[in-house]
C-alpha cells in the first residue's frame, strides 16, 4: 500500500467512526513529520514529495467524507495551521500571515498550502479529531475532551500514528445519566 493509500484510508477511518458520544468530525487537525514517515528523525530529513502525497491524501479523504482539514505547521511558525479561507471564516478562526515552506512550516503543511484553492494560516483551531503522524504534538488544537482512537494501522511509513476524537465533557454527579 502506498503512503497516499494508507493516509487516505486512515483519514476516512478516523472521520467515519460512529459513536454517539463523539463529536462529529467537521474539522480534523493533521500534524505530520515527513522526516519520521521516511524513517528519519523529526525535523532532520523533510521530504516535499512525501508531504505532497500525505496532504493530497488527506484533502481527497476530506472531500470524500465531508470534513475540513487543518494542517499544522512546525514550531518555526508557532504551530499555526493551514486551512481554506472559507473554513477560517466559517469557524471564526484567527488568521495570521506567513507562507509555509519545508524549512519553516514543514513539507506536509507547505504542500497543503500549495494544493488548496484559497489557503490561509490560522493561529489555532479546536478540532473535533486529530491525526498525528510522527509525534508532532497536535493536542493543543483538539477540543476538550480528547479520546485516543486506535485505527487499523499504528504507523505511516516509519512514523508512529496517534489519533484522537473528541467528545463533549460529561457533567453531573452520581445521579447523572448519559443515555436514555
């Protein structure tokens, strides 16, 4: 299976998990180290080719399933995220300005920026789910309460895969019920 096929199927799998206690996936935060996917160490062997494949796979899965992807940049751009301008406006996301490239933003986020119709960077999101390829630390961009999700694969290439969905916080005490 190619990297494209793997990421496409995993993004679809994550977005389509049907549990009543999960928030629907309208916004998916994606972090990706192409260095890790290629078998290297994060930040040391960026691969624009892998970034292109992964960004395209997530964008294609998003179009197929109906969620909006938000691609996290690296720490050199303060982990800002690449989204379509329409998504920034729909979710009232704070727009910031920079153009990501492989050495400041990362290969995947910069590829997503080039592939999108009208991309912008936003400072942060509160995503309904997250896909972290290579331990890029996307947790700051997930809604409370994040629940780890195990998918059919735990790696993309050489990179560890960590995924989460979010659920509404539980309220109440010992008398509270959460189903009918």
